[in-house]
C-alpha cells in the first residue's frame, strides 16, 4: 500500500520504517530539513534498538523515502498518517498546532480520496478538529474531494519501539467507516498474523484509550513511589512489599518498580493533558492530579537524600552520576529525572561528572559546555575524585559494577540508588553506605 507519514520522530520514523519493512511504500515527510538530510545520508537522529538497520535497508531498496516536500508526500499515500508532536501547552492541554497544520497541508495538496489517520496522541475530539481543518482547506480550493479521518493511537515504548511495532499487543483503530476498517486491516495484516490484535471502536474511544493507557501506567508508578515513601517512614522495605503485592495476579509484578520518578515525552504530558480534558468538560480528575504531584515530588527525592546525608551542604562537592536518559535503551532526555537532580545540584553549588551509554550528546545539546558538568567516557571515570555515586537510570551496564573500585575511587563511600538495583546488604558488608528508594536497609 502507499503510505505517507508526517513527522520523522520516534513514532513517525518507526512507523514508516516498520511499514516499509513488510513491503508497503512509505514516504516520510518532515519540516525539519536537517533531520531529513541526515536520514537520506543514513544517519538516524535517535537511538532506538534495531531502527538503523531497517531504515537504511528499506531506504536503499526504495520502499522508504524521506522528503520535506509536502506536496509530493501528500500525492503519494492513500493513507496519510499524522505522527507529529503534541507538546503540552501552558495549561497542560495538548498543543494541536502541528497536527492541525498537517491536516491543512493535506487538504491543500490532495487530489484524490485520502484516509487521514492520527497516530499522534491527541485529546478526545481532535478527529473532529482535523476534519474541520481539512474541510476549510478544501472549501478554499472549491473542491469536493472526499476523505476519512481515523484514529490509530500508537502504543510503542521508546527503547523497544521497533519490537513493539512489529509485535503489537493491540492495534487500536477508531473509525465508523467499513472502508477504513478494511484498509487498516490490509495495512496491518503482516503484524496481525498470529492472532487478531485489531480493536475497532468509535474515534472518541480510540482517542481516550491512549490517554487511559498512559495514565494507568503513570498511576502504577506514582502508587508504588507513594508506598515507598511511606515504607521509609515506617521502617519497611519496599522491595519486599513490591514482591508481596506483585504475587497477587490481580496486581502483578509489572510496572510497580519504585524509583526517582517517571519522565519521557509521554507520561508527564499525557497525564496532564487528560486532566486538562477533564477540566474542560467540568470534571476534576483528582487522581490524575495526584499522580502528577507525587511524581514531581519523587523527582526531588535523590537530591533531598544526598543533601541530608551531607548535612545540607553540597557546595563544592562533585557527584558521580550514572544514567541521564529518562529510562534505559533510549537517548531521550525529555522530562528525565536526571535533569531535576542535576539542576538541584547546581543550585546547591555542586558539580556533576556523568556517564550514560547513549544520552551524552543529548545532554550536551541541552546544557552546552559548563564547568559544573563533565561528561565522562566511562562510568568508572565519573568516580575519580567524586564525593558520592548516584544512579538515575537502570541501564544494564550499571547493574554489576566493581564495587571495590567504586569504594576506592569515591571520596565518601556512598551510593544513592535511584532505581533500587543494588543489594543494600552486600554494599553494607563492603563498607559502602547505601541509600535507596523506600528501603530502610
Ligand atoms: P517527536 O518530537 O520525536 O517528532 C515529531 C516530528 O514531527 C519532528 O521531527 C517534527 O519536526 C515533525 N513535524 C512537526 N510539524 C510537522 C509538519 N507540519 N509536517 C511534518 N513534520 C512535522 O515526537 P514523537 O515522540 O515521535 O511523538 C509524536 C506523537 O506520538 C506525539 O503525539 C506523542 O505523544 C505520540 N507518541 C509518542 C511515543 C513515544 O514514545 N515517543 C509513543 C506513543 C505515542
């Protein structure tokens, strides 16, 4: 099938490459000329396991094209996917300007029937706004071309995006048209062979499904973090509690890991956007507001623990930091807990020596060159002359370090473990002070 994808970010690029991988002809269009030029040169702007291989091979085999030429892109696809960003507006609602700009572009250039599919995460009612933006564009051209607007929210996880797209848990499609349903079944046939993963529903329910999924996951994290904080006060160990509750199949072990807060481009913005949607219709989403508040507080915990350990005086101290990305297997730093921690350290007069397997360039791009931030080539290099070690992201490379080396290198034998990846008793035996999340040791 002929497919056009607007946006070559995490979602657009993965969607385009995976659809091309199974044989569809895909044109990816972006307004960022630099990004498009890099993609044409085989440079993948983001780190995502398995993505570079399929982008390069499908590009070379002619099934995947990159362009900034919107007219050419619109002419190509029967299906037009919108996968542009929907960042939070000042009031927390989703900013739809990029989505609606694409709708107008499609209306400006289309010359046959199109199926317009929103893959971006968009609030309930956005399909109506896309439809009306297109209607306005087509009226201006005095044409009566027809089009469908459908919703197909994306559930991929950064860090496993290609695998998730190739083997989705479900493919949600919001449409009231049998033609769109048939087209979507054909498009996704290769991803739907093992069993039927396609869930068709009305557009509004599809739009809400995506927010409900992310809000549920964020709620699980804030819930366990809240219990972890209580555990610290009452002298319990959250890791025992986590296993104790996870053993109940109604609860399960997944996604109840305590830590230093969730980040990324999706959970924080989607929880806020859903609460904002609720407010707009006169409903106060108290649980969602609390999920967000708990998370913001959790992101400050690492600094508070370190500050307390050093008697409220971090001025002049150097902190070794392992992990900058908001989670492992990505270079994405959007809303990362590490940023809250680093900025608090700077505020207190401390400096940082940091290492991350993939997010160092992104860190450099965000903060530029500054004397209180040193990005080191290895995790061991961060430790030299540092006062303490803090772990912010649970990359596999950090799970089994040489603790004797850590102890010898640090000025103070202290590890603050923001993801509870170490065994407190093992570290205690080695003479290393250990502070985790929700652990009374
Ligand atoms: P992103 O910021 O990485 O990429 C968006 C891209 O769209 C950018 O390259 C930008 O230049 C481009 N763009 C903006 N306006 C354009 C236009 N008019 N025409 C063509 N391109 C344009 O965003 P992302 O992380 O891929 O997210 C996209 C959407 O998917 C968001 O709504 C997000 O909430 C949702 N989503 C993201 C994830 C994720 O893990 N990142 C997962 C599921 C859903």
